[in-house]
């Protein structure tokens, strides 16, 4: 039996169907990889017993011809998704010991489709971060290293554990969430694929909220097609989430024809930043060339309000977060640090329970919603948001899809940017626009830079046009060449 | 919370005396009315009152991580129905906002409410006052919001307990304009509002259980002067307390101003035991609620046809019913007003009056039935004498089968022993004597026994009353008083 952890979801699905190996064998191989990869700190909670139990049920179903769409496929779950009876931390001290008595809709969809849970993945605290360094459970290390160097690099964030575990072959795929780039940026810097679907495509029910109007769950996997397969199951209309959309979920694989002839690909000039590394520009040009060679029509477009996206995002997201995180008060669940009265109990609990970045964003959010500042910040940011969305609407009158870099650079070293929040926030410069407009965005692995680090290209689509993103994404993926694999330096 | 500041009243209200002259008191009410609904506003949990603590709490109510609100369509319908009942503008698009503050009985750390875009806009309520006067009170808005839970401070020496049964229950906040000018008007407004929501079936109006409570805004001014600084008295839970709180607060403010002080805008608490209001927090200590649109909920868009279909199901409301009672039954404004105050009373009356003399029925119901119910502290639905039985009594009075006096006896028997009034009359031989022969015999006997008085009566016709009494006594009260009266007049030779 070959290395089962090296398979894609497509290959594993076929292998299970053909009974080349059992779900139990597939699960065991991944459980072993997780044990050997603990140095990466990708998991907060491993659930091997649960995985084996689920795998046995999958084997039973496969044997009896009752296999479901994701039968026996072992996945990792970002620790922002509530999983029934399994510790759910959101990467925060304040959720100490929190075992939800309910299952999020997205993970419920996955388990109902036969997927197997390997455990809960590390992440930036409350999904606030771009490097997975704000986690109470410590930073995650990127499986990739610069050529000839031992420097530990970040896996991006906030879905850093998801990205690292997929890249390191510890899971076949993982769930992520993306509020400002938290799926796409880590996917890009770990050489995997990841999509933030259209807002409303996946239910937010049971996902610990960061910024409700921006949060969206999505898959992260080693190929674009694997993401398409996962999203087909993750997405659903959920009456429990008023913002989830009542629209049929298409079979995305059917859209993946490999054909992009005549497709109009927009290149937004505002995404060419001053001081952007040359390798990012080179990568972008490569992507443009690949699509042109495949028969697509390249069109220059303008998204004039792009420069306001990051400031608008850092008002809207903290504002919503400051309110969403008020429920962590030590009264009903999680951490409680006693105090002499109720106010000091709140203060003690929240001071101890939230890390610095979360506290910073709660303060920013509280400030921008305060009397006298609301109009100047929050309302203005909402207006900008409308303008940004309108930019996209106008662009999509001329083109079918937009191509941009995913992140402004490759993975950086752990600790390199932690003292400089602004430079950290800049990691999201190409991705936040998509969240503000509620559109789908796919990051596609597009090769390695000169230092041997992965880079990603982003495709932005019209609302609910994920199918086109997968189709174009796969074309780029193929043109970029076979997926490289990091050296397993971390294995003990 | 959302206090109206523009009055629509142009007339001057009753004035109160102060040391420096007359004062006018200006009052506006923010009434919180619990929506009559089986489930809470954003969770499927039961909204029932009186369960064991924390028996009706869903994960949404407890604000567990990842939980999301979903609007209860029926609560929206109830709010629209109430708005229509207040003749108010229904806003086709409204927005739910978060009102942020920390308190243990507010699990999410915010209350979902409506701030800038409420579901219902301007309307009005006509309030009848004693003496036949009526005022129109402007309604500024009605919005939907969640109730909070309850903190229990008396269960443990050091700790407080929290009961979340009420957390998330739907409330309608109905904000009046500062159009009320006396404690009497304030109480009458609240009473009328309560009648309207009870007619509509949108709130049970049970103030003891807290289904209806009022925040009372009070200020005073010299007649004609601009509005003074107001104080808000929180959570007053009976009409009597509202009236009392207004009187106390108005007097307090007048005393402060006349003593050279200034009224500070603040939130006050009404202590019903001590009968006073006390400062809770000043404007400076007021929370910054950081309202913003709840991103978990889409704007509430109402379909015009849906609103129209609710309008069609509206019951006849007190004002219309009162007008109809006056028109159809010939009732006076007072009786009609008393009868329509409760939907059940009005329905009861109509059953009693059906096919009978409406005025007679109203007179009977208002004086006899209500009198007795009030005495026993019973509600109309608890009356031991049914509408059918009361109707039978009214019928028998109407057709002369029994006199009004006997009717009271029959009612008393039906009340205490039960039974069909007709049977009571027959079995106990209470039927009024209309047989002329029998009456004549009694009349003749009384005249014969009192020749002197009979002589005097010719000159002093009022004495006939004494003779009537004697005849009635002689016939055991069963003689028809009208017939007796006429016969006596004839026999005594009294003209007219």
C-alpha cells in the first residue's frame, strides 16, 4: 500500500470505492501523520478514537453499498466550528473547556456525507490574525521552509492549522473560515487551494462569530477539484441562519471542464501596489499568460475604491467583533476569573481570557461604534463598502472573473511581524475587498518563488459563481505544474 | 429608551399649584407590552410565564457561541396588527439593531431591538376622560425588541442567580408623544392602550405578571413655557402606580425648581412601597449603547398584501364598538364606554342584548351584573350567571313577567344557587301579578283600611307612592307596580 496521506480527495474517494484500501486504513494513516507532525502545532484537539469509529461506519456503508458522497474521507476542522461534545476553543483561553452541546451546520453536513473527523485545528484567536500567532495554543509552523534555511515560518492565518495540516499531509482537506482572507492567504502561503464562497453560501450557524457580515466558511485542500467536492457538501441553505441563501448548490465538478476559451479575465490595476515584491508581479504575469494561452481574453479593469478596503474592513470587522465577543463574560461557559463584584468578574475574565490582538480589536470596535464616532467611522465604512461592491458590479459587466495575487508576499518568519499590527494587516490587502463585497474568492497554488516558498493567485467571481472559479482555478493549477510537496522535516 | 419629545397637544392641561404659581405637567409613556406568542422573538423557545427557572432557554437565548437569531414571523404579525390597531403607519422595511451593554441577565451582551427604523411609525390613541372629555394621544412609534432575563439576588448570600426564561421574549415598545397632562390622563391612556392590545389579542395586558409595564417621562413647566427637563421613571407596573409616580414626580420637580434648583435629566426608579421616585443614574452615567444594525438579521421587509390581509382580520376596536353600541342600542356614552372597556364585557353584553331592549340590557349588565362582579372581585368570564341567564332575566323584566325588584331576587338566586331564571320565577311563584282582578282586590283593601290617607291623597297626589308600597307589600311584591299605580290613581281620583 502506497502512502495514503499523499492522496488527493479525488484519489482517496476512488480508492475507497474500488476498495483498494479501507476507510479505517485511510484514517489510521492520517492519525499517524498527525502524531508525527505534532511539531507543527496544527491541532488543538486530536480525535483519533472518533475518527476510527467514523471510519468503521464508513467501511460498513461502503461494504453494504450505502456510501455517501464523502464516505470515509478524513478531514480536519478549524477550531471555530462548534463540534458536539468535542472541545471548541476558537484559539482562545476564554473558551477553556467549552464542549458545545451542538454541531455546526457545515460540519453536520460533512459528517452526514460520511466524512471522518481527525480533530480540531489551531487558528488565530477568534480568527483575528494573518499568521496564526495570536492563538492561545501557540503558533502553527508552516511545513514549508526557505531553501537551505531552518527559520520557522508562519502558515498564514487565521486558518493556519487548517493550511498547515493540509500542506503537511495530515488531513485530506480541512474546513476554514474567511472574514478578510483567512482561507485564501494561508492557502497561498502553504501551497494549497482554498475558497471563500459567496456570503450566504455556507451556513454560519454553529461557527463562533468574528464579524457576522463578513464571516464565511469554506474548504481548504490540496487541489481545486478537492475544494469543489468539499464545498458541494459544506454549502446548504440553513433556515437557522437568516443570512444563508436559499439557492440550489450546484455540482461544481460538472462546471470544471478545463475550458476557458473566450472567458473574459479582468486584471484590476489597483491591485498593483507600490513596493510590492517583484516576485508577486512576476507570478501575476505568469497567471495572466497561462490564461491567455488557454484562450481566455485578458481585460484591464479598474476597481477605484480598492485603497479604502483595508481601512473600511478594520472598522466594520472590529465593530461587529466587539459586539459578538460580548457574550464571553464568564457567566455561562468557558473561563471565569472571580472578582469582588460582577464588573470586576467581567474585567478579570476578559483581561485574562482574551489575547492582545483580540483586545485591540474589541477596543477599536467599541470606539468606532461609540456615540459621536459612529457616523465618522462605522457609517463611513459602510458607505465605502457599498462603493467597493459597486466597483465589482461594474467590473463584472465587462469580465467573467478577476485575477489577482492572493497575498502580497510569501510566508514570513514567526515573530517577524507581531510587533507591527499595520504590516500584519497588510497581508489581507488583496483579500478583504472580496469579503466586503460578499463575493467568492479562490486561492490557487501557482508555484514556488526563488526561495522555494509557495505563492498563490486569487480568482474573484460573481456572486454564487463558484463554478467558474473552480473551472478557471483548475486551469491555472494545471499550468503551474504538479503540486509540490514540502520536505517532511518535522516528522519525528 | 427612544423618548418622543414633540407634543401634538395644543390645548392646555389641568394645572397644579406651586408656591410661585400654576404648573403644567407634561407626560409621555414608553409602554413595554409582551407580545402574545407561544415562542420567543428569535428562538423557538417557549415564551410561557411561570415555568421553573431556566426551563425555557434555547442555545440562542443563552447566547452560546455560534448561535444565530431567526425572526419569529408570528411576533412580526402581532406587531403589525398592533400598529394597525393604533391606526399607525406600518413601515414596509425596518431594521433590527443591537443595543450593547453588559449585564448577567443579558447573555449576548446586547439586546436586539429596533432603533432608527422601527416596524411601526406614527399613530394615535383616543382617550376618554371622566366628564365626557376625550383627548388624542400621539403615538411616535412601536418597535419590536427582546426582553432580558431576570437576576435573582436573594438566593445566595454572596452570589446572584440568573433566570433566562424571559430572555428573548418578544416585547413591543410603544412610545407615546408627551401628550399627557395629568396623572389621570396617563392612567387613562395606559388603560386604553391595554384595552386595544387585549382586543387585538397581541398582548394579554397582565401588568401583575409584567406583560405590560411603563417607563414614564415626566417634566413640568409654567403654562405656555417651553418643555422642561424630563426625568424617566423606569418600569412602573400598574395604572395606580403610574398615576402615583406622576403625581409624586411632578410635585418633586416643582419643589426643586421653586426651591431654586434645577432638574437633572436622569433615570429614576419608582418605589411602590415608599410611594416615591429615586435617582437611578444621571445622564452622565447613562450607558453608551453603541447601537448598530444586527448583521445576523436581514432588514425586515413586509409584503403590502400581507399587511392588508392582517388588516382584514382586525377585530372591531373599542372606539368603533362604543360608537356602534350608542348607535345600535341607543346607549349613552358612559354605559357604552364601560361596556367596551373589555372585549369580553362587550361580547357578554351583546349576548344579553340580542333580540332584547338594548338600553334595558345595558342598564342591567352595567349596574346589576358588573356591580356584583366588582363586589366579589370576579371577572366577566368568571360570572356564575351566564349571558343567557342574564338575557332571560332582562327578557322577563322587559315583558313585565317580573318587576325590576323581583329581577334582583331572581339574579341573587341564580348567582348563589344556580338554575334557569325562568324556572326560578315559575317554581317560586315570582311571576308578576298583572291580573286586574287580583290587583283591584288588593287596592280596594288598602284604600278601605286607610280612609283618612285616601282623602288626603286627593289633595296631595304624592301620597300615592305610599299606597303603592302598601299594595306591593300586600301582594308579596309580585303586583305590577305600573298597574297598581294606575289603578290607585283612578280609585283615589288623582288626575294625571
